[in-house]
């Protein structure tokens, strides 16, 4: 009888743990989906709401106001768009919890200087703010490494000088 009670308690804890992990992944997935949807629709002001911004290293205290950070970021992605480089579309968004953190991957179609380039496995980095996962950066997959990718810098949350 005692063993079955312990088994029940352990089972309930395991189920709650899986639900928590799934809800955490769902939050990260939802926020990433919202971020990318607003980016592809050129609704940059709304996209910024799902971005973790910072003006030093991402693990240091933020010393720039939300308003100033938003202005810097929106102007940066608008300028890049005007120059012919922007995220056109996304698909295959996948989230994976890893040791309490969220990891994501997505397939992006990026227009770079007027030419479409498909990145099959873009890594999405996150940071947590007020219990919500926010996108901090998009990083290209290994097959394209070595090139300077302006879109990676533009769409990251770094807004320092």
C-alpha cells in the first residue's frame, strides 16, 4: 500500500513537471511566433514587444530605457529593410527545453540585398523577463557560417552603441 502511494505521488509530480516544461515551451514558441509574424509583416514596433533587449552583455543589467531601446531597434531593422535585407517568411518553428532553458530552431527565408536565401536551421536564443521567454537573437546554421549576416545583428536584442 505504501509503495502504491509513493508511486502515485511520483506520478503526479512527473505529470506536473511535464506540464510545466510544455507550458514553458509553449510560451517560448508563442512569443517567437508572434515576434517572427510581426517582423515578416513589417510591424516592427509590435515585434519589439517579444524581444529581449540589452545594451551590454546579455547577462548584465540593462541601462537603457525601453523607449530608447525600441527606437534604436526599430530604426535599425527599418533601415536594413530599406537597403534590401529583411526576413521574408518563416516556417518549421521547433522548441526544445534544455536544462531549464528554451532553445528554438526555425527555417527562415531572408532577402539579402534583393536575393532570397533560405536558412534551414536558424537557432533562436532566449532570455527570460518576468517569467516570459523573449527572443534575444537569431543565429544562422553552420552551413552559412563565415559570412557577415547583417540580418542576424539587426534582429538581435543588442541595442548598445
